[in-house]
C-alpha cells in the first residue's frame, strides 16, 4: 500500500491479525487475485509441492500487478515442499485397511499385490525399526511394524482407513537421514531468491542448523527474504527455542504436526509455539484446516470459527488459508469470513492490557526496543489516533507489532522489500514512501496524509517515529504532532 492510498478512515480499523492465502487453480486468475487483496489478503503463499516454476512465476507477476493496481502492499511466501515422504502407486487404488490386517512395505516401485505398499523414500526399510509407527494419509490409517527383513517390513494395522496412491507417509518415532533441503528445494529457493520473494518457508525443520543453511543460501543469492521455520516434526518441538531464535518467522503447520505427535497434544503444542514466538519476538502463522469446510460451503462450522478465534487470542500474528483459497469453491468468501472472525475476536484483545515483548523485563535493551516502547506509551497516554513509523528496515515495525496495542500503526518505508515483509506483522499497515524526505518535510507530509487519507480531524494527535536510516541526518526520534 502506498502513501497515495485513498482508503478513508477504515484503513485504521482493519483487523490487526494478518491473513495468508494460498494460491491455486481457484485463485490465481488476475480478477480473483484483485478481489482477494481487496477483501483482506495480506500475504500470498505459493505451495511448491504443486505446479512448476513457470506457473509460480506467472503467479508472482500477477500478484505484484494486482498489488500495484489496487495500491495495496502485500507479501509473497514461497513454501518449499521439503522431504515429504509419499506412498508409491498402489496395486489396488483406493485401498481399504482394516484394524488387525497385515500389510508389508517392500522395496521397489511396484507392489506385487494389494497386501504390499511401496514408498518414494528409498532408505525407509533401512531406517525403520520393529515397533515403529507409520501414519498414512495424514493419519487416516496407522500401522505398527511387527517384523522386518532387508527388503520387507511387515506391519499390523492399528487404525483402519482408506488410503490412495501418492498420499503422505509419516514416521513419528523414526530418526530419518533425509536432509531438510532436497535438490528440488534448493532449485526452488534459488528461484525464489531471484524472483524477489519476501518469505521462504522451510518444511519439516528439525534443527536450527537447517534454518541457518537455508538462510545462508538465500543470502548468498543476494536476497533479503525472511526464513519461516515450519514446526511440524517431533524433533522441532524438542529444539523449539533454538529454531525460533534462528528463524525470522514461524509457522505452526498443524497438518503434519498432528500426525507426528498425538492429535490430542496438538492444541497445547500450538499454544507453546505461539508463546515461544511472543517471548522471542518472532511473527507466528497458524496454518492448516482453519476453515476446512469452506472448500465446499459458504459458511464454516462453529468449531472452525472457534479455532481461528483461539489462535488469535493465543497471540498468532497471522492465520493461513490453504485449500480453502487454492482449490475451494469460495476463495473470496473464505477470506471475507476469516477477516470477520479476526475483527470480532480482536474486540476482546482490546480489553486486555497491552502484551509486551519479554524484553520489557530484560536488561540489555536496544535503541529500537526503547524508542518503540516510549512511542507506544506516549500514544496511549495522549490518546493519539495513529503511530507512524518511518523506517528503511522492518525492525522497528516488528518490535511495535509485538507490543500488541491497538493504536493504529502505519509503517512508511522507502524500501519496497521491507514494506512487503511487514505485511505479515500483526497490527502494522505497510506503506511505500512515494519520495525521499528531509527532516522538516516528513511531519508535514504525515499531517497532510493523516487529514486526507485517514480522516484524522483538527486537534487530534499523531506520534511519528523516525530512524537514522530513513533520515540519515537525525538520530532515532519520537515526535508528537497535532493536526492543525
């Protein structure tokens, strides 16, 4: 969104929680993209497990064009597929598994009969052990290994279900040798870096070293894209604090996570991940099946609405729609409903005391931490209508986002990439600066914009925060202006 956005006072009343929407056949046409942006999408996700780079590049070009046409700043997130393990082609497709049945995993690509399964992960039979659990098709069916030879693992079905070819295979208790970045992921990450993508997410993260590896690769390609660690493995929960500290942002990927750990443990795991991200000052996205029924319905279930609301109340920066917007029948309706839930739920947050970063009780504050805390307190005590942050980087906006107050906050940036990355930050409205400013010019510009675009009235106050990268001739400064 640029400073020329003529959005009226509603600009300051947008939901603070951000919405990530997945692009797919149902949503990648230019007209639909414009509708999605106008309805409230803040970040678009490209799922690299589907389609090729030609299609994804076309989607990027369409998103940027729609963003420019609507004068709205949106971000793009590329979601690397990672080492997703899948079944091979079934002999009988679909295949009904019944509790107590015996079925074998065998080497090779073609099962000899309906009692054999193959897998695209070649080392499977080398790495599984007797007693290990295997979950199929996102946990629809579960097996336990009861015996094993060099070329065959015999399993007993403990949870019945219907499976199909190419569906996912999860090995919750097995230590796998497969790297987090496969050759296809490296190619896709290199493309994303060169395509100017704002966020790149790493699937099936297990250690902070994997996050560092991707970050180094992306930086080596000359990109400032921020790295999102997807928490969906049991090992990731074991290393959670270190992974969150290393990542730029985090995604609670509940689909595979709910298979890797007991499904009844997933809600508490989600709360722990969000709490850790709040403590360490990192944006966190909650994803998977948030409005699942809206694939084929214009209304979600009451349980889905409660799920979205609870994620927001827990402190999520963003909620994500997957199939709802990628392949669903009502992508725009799903976005509209998600925004309605966000707006209603945030009414409760207004009555809570401001959530501050854990740095409030720590020593060793940075200048940015101190300035943004002071600006927030000034804005609340003066009942300021708006805070405007002028910055060339997303750092100050992220600190302000983590304070979780409801004073509308605009971040004016002369760096388009920084503005696009701020699209994920709770409560931050990113604006691209139309020009370079001198010290005296910026307050006058903000006052004029506040009167014309945000409909702020005479006598109301605006708090402006300027950093020395945006205005090199000044130190970090907090200024209060009154609309004349």
